[in-house]
């Protein structure tokens, strides 16, 4: 199949706007009479609030409203488990707990007013370790729940792990731990809320879930006594999401209440400090894993027990085990699987979705442990992976129906480019190689009741196309990819397709940007809408050209007869002809696409995604054995993407993922000390800089997924999933130490080397 | 952030007078530390006196001594071929300082007067026996850089005094220097620990041969040969960053090395001594044991690199 636009390296449509400063971010939104909101956070990680005095703040000139928990309905809670009051009135459970908020005519006055609010606390003993919180004698943080262990019993059992363990020729067991890392979006979180005279709410927002946020804000309005109102979400240019904007946060409800109180637009935009400590990071994990294989290296079982620090409240972080199950049950063929995960309340920050949604944590354990098993069984880690690689047509223990699968090709390609056979196991010059693979959802993921996305499409008198999509563009390039898909289908230039994706008043429903689903789901939705409008178009053109519809082709905005190319008409003229005539018509179409995937059932089984993405990363490192520093000499990332709609954006996703993954593996960590974040700034939070970028080679494997738009599968998240274990495995190959705790800092490597030399 | 007035004097005298008349004021050069401190509410001066328009402070003078004006930017230093060739440790330091955007505005005077224990230019200037030139109403005074640092973010300078520059004596032939910054990132980072060394050697062997070796061989190949020639160390300087409240000279290690033949053993011993002189702390940015360990490694590497460069 040959394409005109699909597969072309087309630059992002929004790039010129961002580069020239024309893009409008949340901080740029200014409305007449707008006020500025600021939030007072708790001084302590765990305390009773005895008294709040806001009187001085209220008297400060320029202050328009001060609110506390008393201003919200008493039982109003937000979040996945409805355990989080937007303002805390009686008890604080973390240092990011919101106690009061003000709005004023300037941000400086609002800031000053915060200093005038006095809060009397009774400090309570904090719990900062989930293992301590799980003890029977530990104080209960959420009295209404009655336990520090969340009522979320994640448990997947397939086959008979105990039996398989006994029958295995080789068994390994390890414990791995991972750290909190944060998204580091370039644009910080924020919103502007305002009510019209009818008490309908408009929210300027950088959310990545406009439809779900709309629903949640409607619930909030109802709780505030405003029934049957409208909520309109207008998304500004979103300066990065990575999962951080997958939930609604207290600051949004605070802005809503302040706007309602003052009848003015209220803006709350986080400072970089707030972005670090008051948004929700990737959850840290403690993972005990055991795997076994038979004499030939065939995997026999995989058993994983995990403990997650949930933090003080519950956001989507608590549901990441639902995704962790995917690699645990289905990365490589493993017949017997057991997985349990426990989420535990502590007085730490609460966690949220972040690119990969638990998959990086699980894959770090699986792929590190697999190298251990390779050593134990004396099988080359490459061979062990090839022996067990997933294949097309397979149904995994969890019930995933694998359609396309290029895992073997990915592993082979990476090994070839790394020169695996030559380099592995030599430990020459303290250099080593490592590989690790991944599985991820590539055809949406049915985590909500619907995994759908709607598209409305219309053509104007000038042959131009407007596409109204439910998809959100958070920088990943959804607008560009959707424009390409529609342009390809309709035979118009890609510049002629305008994608509108930022307003719930005009765009159809979509479940949100998550699960690497936008190209697959929104892409398919746009494709089917384009097919519908094309059908109408071809009928019209057939009449105008006086040929049968199947003889009509459109290329570059011009329709012509395939059998007699002399017969042609520009689309714009055709569209005007049918418009400006008695009983005229204009072309419009819509489609709601919901993929054929399944919610997990009570046993956590089901075909979660309509397609699965695979990939393998390989890395060559050099370890400085005197300092413990790890240098990446070469990095190869091979991904089965189905089809590359736009290789330029695709490579961008993988580069970005790899770099975020290297930061996760080697340097990034949010350092919490007794509930206080100690490194909430870019100096001490070690996200990589452009100078730290190693050479990255990208290999695109196309398997042409039948269910995907033009054969594409999702690629948003996979780029960072296997990075940490690939690096950890390479370090082991280089110097013989295995670091089981992320990030792999020079200190940890050096300490391990010293211990190894002692022994 | 509190409001402040901003003054831009055109000469040192004008600046000194302004300070006297304004009272509540501080000097600002590149502003990469001052502005951060104001925004973080660590300081809240009513007046900022910018030194950026005083051209006399922006010159690198190569006369009898090397004189670097206090408002010379790090980018200016980085591009200076003379500094790269003869004062290589300083070149090493500015190469990894901040980012290009920061180097374009941040000045060497600011870096020294801010007196962070991790200040990148401090250790190189220490190993070059640098003197600080200070102006006040009465005239100019000159003190060794070593005595200028009092503690973290504290220097021996009265309020209102202006550091005008740094005076560095010319180095004898067969001198080489190096600065190694051990950090987690390649840019935009502070050192976990850093070491600068300067050696002046007195080779008693065929110089031309050594030079050829230095030019042709890679560092590691040259290293083993270098140490077998029995070169005598005439003068040694070792300075360490982030191992004490202020940038620190390892005088005991310098004394040990002085007059010794440059051998692997001697270098290792000097590095051990330097490490024992270091008094690092456990902080967010690094643990004490690791810092002490790194002083050893970096000192040895910096000495070797300095020795090699002595023949470049």
C-alpha cells in the first residue's frame, strides 16, 4: 500500500506557534476583572488543625475572598476513592495538604495574604514508610476507611505457581525498589475558573481529560448546590502532561469556589515549587519477584508481590497495578503467574499516573530478574528472551489476545546493532551490554466504561477540512497525526486539515490522553469520520464528473476520473456547486469510535487492549569503577509500532521516552525526609540536560496492525518502559554488580563494587 | 519579591559613592545568584547597584601578571585561548559551569564573592596563588584569595567595597593544571566534590622526547610512561571544593609532593593526604564518605592531568 501523507516526516503543526511564542499557555490567559488565587499548604505532614484565623488576611486591601474547608460542603471529597477534601478542615495528612486559599487583585497581594493566615496545629506522629503503616499498631490515617491498607485488593492468579516452582529447573528471587519521580512539565499546572450570570462554569485548563474533568466539575457544582448547570472546559496549549493532568486536583475546586464567591474569573497557576511538591509523582514500589524456567530456558512461572506507597490520598497512582499486571502476566510467554499488590496510606505525597502507568516499575523487576535467571541457568540473556518471546496469535494467561507482535524482531535487531555476541560477557574496559523488552497497550485500554473518542468533520466552500476531535494534544502531536490521517483518506493536502481539540462545547467526548491511545483511538475515530464524509463526497463528485463513484479519485485536493483523468474538478469548486444551489447541502460527518477491547473482570482478566505494542532496548555502558559513574556509550531502542504515521513525531516520542527513562534509571529521585520534599527544584532534582544525552539509535519495526489506523499502534509511553532494566543489566555485564534500587547513583555502584571486592 | 531600585553607575568611583549615599544597597554583576536570592526572599535590598557598565572591570589584562576583571563573564574566560593554554584549570572550570546562558551573564567576581563551597572558579584560582583586588574609598587593597574566603557565602570584604579583579602571577615553564568537577549532570549542576591541581615540574630528562610523547600518545598511554621518568615536582598546589565550609587548599598534600619524584606511589599518597584533610559533610547533594573517596580519585587524576599538561 502506498501513501501520500502517512509515513512522511511532517513537522508538528503547533511547532511554529510554540517557537515564536504565539501559543497561549495557561499563564497567558487574562480575563477582564480576573483575580489571582493562592493556596496555603500545611506546615506539617500529620497534624490536627485546632484553629484557623483568616481575619487578618481578609482585611488586607486587594484581597477579595479567603476560603477554608468550612466553605465547601462538609462531605465533599475528590479523587478515585473519594478520600480527598479540596481543603482540609480538621486534619492534615501531608505537607501538600491545602488548608486555606485566597484570591486578590494581584498574585503578590494574594501571596502576602497567605502569610497573614494563622493556623494552630496539634502535631501528630507521621508515618512515612508503607511497611510501618501496615503494622497493626500503626495509627490509622483515614479513620473513615478504618485501615491504612486501601480496599483495593489487586490479585491476579493464573495457573499453579506453587506447582510450577517445584518443577522448575532454575528459580531466582529478588527484591527491587523504585523511587518517586515527577513529570517535570515545562508549563506548570493551572486553571482559570469563571461563572456566567446563569452560574454556568467555564474552566480554562491544561487538563488531559477534558470530558472526565467536565463530569467531575459538574458533580462539584451539584455539591455546591448548583444543579443542572453547564461546564465548559477550554484547553489552552498544554506544556506537557505525561499523566500529571489525568486527574482533577484540589486547586481546581479551590479556583471554582473562589470564582463562585467573587463572581470573577479566578486564576491559579502553580509556581515551580508547587509543581514539584503539590502535584502527584510516579509511585514508588517495593517488589518481590520470583521467576523460574526449565532446563531449556522456557519460563515456568512468575510470582510478584508488590507494596505501593499510596501517600495521603488516592489518585490514579493506586490503580497502576492494573497495568503492572500486563508485563507481569504477558511479557514473554509464562504459563503460571501470581501477582498481588497492596496500596498503603502514608503521610507522604500521593501518587498519580505517569507515562507508562506502573509498567516501568514492573518491567524493572521482571527484566532485571530475567537476567538473574539467565545467569542462574547458564543461558545467554539474549537466548533466554528469544526462547520466550511472545508471538502473534497468542493468548496470554491474563487473556490478552495478541494480534501483531514484533518482539522477536525487536530483540534480534537490538542485539545485532549492539554487537551482542562480541561484546556481552567480556567485561572489557569495564564496558558491558544489556537488553530489556516491553509490552504495553497499543490499541487503547479499557480502564473506563468507555474507551471511545468522537470526531465531527466538516468541509467548507474552499475545500478545507475542519476536524473536531475529542482528543487532547498535550505536546505529543495528536493534531498533526489526526490531520495526516484525515488528509490521507480524503486526498487533500495536510495543511488543508484544521484540527480543533480544545473545547468541550464543540468537541465530542473522549476518555482522555492516557494508555498511549490517542493515535489508535482518536486516529481511528477521525479515519472513520473521514471515510463517511468521503463516501458522501464521492457520490457528489460522481454526479459532477458523470462517472461511477468507484471511478472517482481525489489527490492533492483535486477530484478526477481514474479511467479518464481529463475529467477533473477541484474539490473547492465541487463543494461550492452543491452548496450554492436550490436545496443545497454542505458536507459534514461524525463518528464515535470505541475499540473492541474489554474491561478487566473481577479476576483481572480480559483483553484490555485491541492491540499490544512491543519493544526492546539495548545499551552499552562504561562504568568508572573508581567513581561509580555510569556512562552510556550506545543506546538502541527498537519498537513495534504497527505503522509509523509520522516517523518524525514517532522518533521524538522514543527519544523523549528514552531520556526520561535514563533519568529514572540513573539520576532522578524526589527526596522526601519525614514527609518534606527536600529537592523540589531543578538544581537538586536531577532531570537530564541536553549535555547528558547519549547517542540514541531508533529502530522502527512495522507489523501493520489490522485494527489500527493505517496499521498503527500506540507509542506514547513505551519509550521509557524498559530503559532502567536495560541499563541495570548492562552495568551487571560490565562490572558484575546488580543494583536493585533506583536510581542507580554512582554512590550505589561504588558501594556495591567495594562490597564485591571484599567478598 | 520586594521592590527595589536599580542603579547603573559608569565608574568604580561613582559606584562607591552611590553605595555610600544609598545605604541599603548591594552590588550586582551578572545577577545569577543575587536575583535568585531576592526571589527566594533570602535578601531584600532596597537598592541594587549594577557593575555591568563599568568597562574597567570587564578586561582580561596580560601584562606582567594576568589580571582578570571582576565583571569578566565565564563565557569570556571560556573563549580566551591564553587562559586555555596557560591556566587550563580555570578553563576546565568555566567549561562545565552552568549553561551557556548562565556563562553569558555570570561573572568571575560574582562567583568568588558569592563564595559557595562549590564555586567552580574558586579552586582553580586558589592553585594559581591568586590575589583579590579590592577597592574602597581610600584606595586599593590586595589580599590572597585563600584569606578572602571566610566561610560559606562569606568573604573578607567590607560593605561597600568592590572587588575589581584578580591578580595571578605568571607560571614558570613546565607548569600544568587541571580542575575536575564531579557532578551528576554534564551541565546546570553543582559539584558533588571538585579538585583543582597545579604542578610545576623540573624535568631532568629529554624534554623534546617527553613533549613528543605528550603530543602523540593518549592520556592513559602517556600516564604510565610519565611516571617512570622520575620527574621532580618543584611546586604543587591542590585545592578542593565542597569538602569544607570554604574552598580548601590541601597544604599538607602539597608539601608532601614538593621535591618528590612524580611516581604513582607519590601521587597516591598525596591523594590520601588530601582526602584526610577534607572535612566533607553528609548533605542532600552527596554523602561524606563518597566525597572523601572522590577527593582521593579526583586528586590523583588531576595531578596526572596537570603533569601531562606541563608538557603540552
